[in-house]
């Protein structure tokens, strides 16, 4: 091996810490092959690519609707394209980076080699890029992308369940719940493919929303229930390090009820009961901020980002209950899309930004804190969420507010994605592996 090739090899610390001479020789450049050093590097990087691409496309769609740019061609309904790629495009890739890093520790098993995960991640990324391209040019191309993405998600799910089956750890509640949610996500994606092939657009949207609640929300709240107490107690030892399991069952119950309501569509007293449940569950989740010591957590930026993200889950359910009640009383829907985006942008977006930033900092040798850049992006994301909720109220400003929310969201994720993406293709500054 020549001197040049030796310098490009990832450093292996001797005695746990590289020497200053070794750090001085470390390659500082961004290289694609460094994405293969750990599951979170490849998964998070591909997720960032999809997140930026899908957000930029949607901002262009909104700009075209206001006449700022020429109209875009549409081979599929833009709202369906947007919903599908925002639910399935990047979130499973973030899941892969997190789950195949953390779950082996939960289950006390060896993680699968990255080579075994690479096809699943690449297929999903390529599939959703084809979905976006096909939405502009060819429905057949878009549907072939969904098929490829479904194969990748199924492969990822199978690899996750293989770890679960190999584990002898007695406490498998969290990983098994995640595994079941991923199976549901695969089934809903196949349903989306079948419905879109038959141009049954309403059924296709229902499949996407079913995946949102039954897969994405369940994975988020399950992983967070397991990890946020650890993060919190690590940062602030005076706060309880484990949350009650009734809270987890409440969040699961809320997700299951929303999935059932999508297919059952309750009427009469059933609709009033659903609204009451949403208000009650949302109120309970807002009250739980007291248990989470939110006031104390706000002193730590990273913890504040996580806990505010969970506040949005309660807000989303309360808004959904109010929207349903108003629809029953006034006979006209209002705030329904606001409640949906309080969940997706407010809750899942905030949790995504917080958890991915923390994991990326920890596994790149950086301090596990929210610096001024991350903190500013987080509050801009909150502003984008408020704009999107306000846009759901019918009025003369709704179109402008919708465009503002789309542009601000696209700008936030672009800055965040480019920043963290530059880390994934570089060796750790401290010279350690990972």
C-alpha cells in the first residue's frame, strides 16, 4: 500500500484515542466511500437527498400555482405525489440509519453488515426519485419507482426482523412494535401502488395517511419513548430516566384509532366520539409536558427540541378534534389540513430535526448539543409549521401563506441537509471509527 492510499484509509485508534500525528494525517475531504462506514451515514445521506428534492419540488408546485413560475406538467395529482414522498420518501431512510445503529444495542445482537442493507436503502432512494420525475413526465415511470421503493422497504423490514428473531433479550416490546409498524408500512405502500395503478386516487391517499399514522407515527413515538428518556437523563440527571408505559399505549392507541377512522369513516355519534377521543388524547399529551419537566428541559436546547416536537403531537390531535367538531356543527371542513401538518411538520419534523442532529453529532465526534445553527433552523421550522396551519383557514391570504410555508420549509431542510450531509462523507474529526 502506498503512502497516498494509507492516508485515505479510515483511522483506527490505538488504545481508544488516535495520536496527534495520526489526526494530522487524516483525510479531510468528502468521499462517497466514507458513506459506507456506518448505517447512519448512508441512510441519513440518502434521506437528506430525498428531503431536499421533494421539498424543492413542492415549493415549485406552490410557486407555479401562484403564477411566479410557469405551470409544471403533472402526470399524477400533485397532492398525492406530495403526500406519498413526504411520508415514504425520506422517513424510512432516517429510520434505517437510526434503527440499525440503536436496535442492535436494544436487542444485544450483532448489527447486519452495511453491504446487506445497501440495496434496500438505494432502491428506496432511487424509487422515490423516479416517483418525483415520473410525476412530471410519466405515470408509468412514477409507479415503477413505487414498486422499487416497496421492494427496498420490504428488504429493510426483513433485515430488521432478522435481528429481532436472533435476539434473546427478554424486553423486545419496542423493537417488535417498530417491526410491526414497518410491515404495515410495506402493506400500505403496496396498496398505494395498486390504487394509483387503477387511478383510485382517494384510496391511494387513504393508504398514504394509513402509513403515516400506522407506520411513521408509531415508529417515531416508539423510538422516542425508548430514547428520549435516556437523552434527557443523560443531559439532566435530576429528571426521571424512564417514562411510563401508559403513555406509550396512549400514543399507540391514538395512531390505531386514526387508522381505523380513515377506513371506517364514522358518522353520527361515532363521529362525535372520534372528535371527543382526539380532544381527550391530545389534551393528555399536552398535560404530559408536566411529567416531562418541559420548563427544565427548555434550558437544554437539544432536549427542548425533542419535547416541543412531542407537544406538537398533542396539538395535532386537539386541532383534529376541533376540526371534526366544526365540520359536524358548521357543515364545512376547516383546520383539517392544519391538524395534519401540525403532525407532519410540527411533530415529526421537529423530532426528525432533533434526533437526526443528535445522532449525527454523536456519531461524527462532535458535541451532542444544538448549536446556534441547529437552534435557528428549529425555530424557523416552527414558523413554517404555523404558516402552514394558518394557510388551512379559508381566506384571501391562504395561497400566499401556503407558498411562504413551502418556501421556508424548503430553505430550512436545504441548509440542514447540506450541513449534515457534509459530515457523512468525511471521517470523524476525532479519528475514531463510525
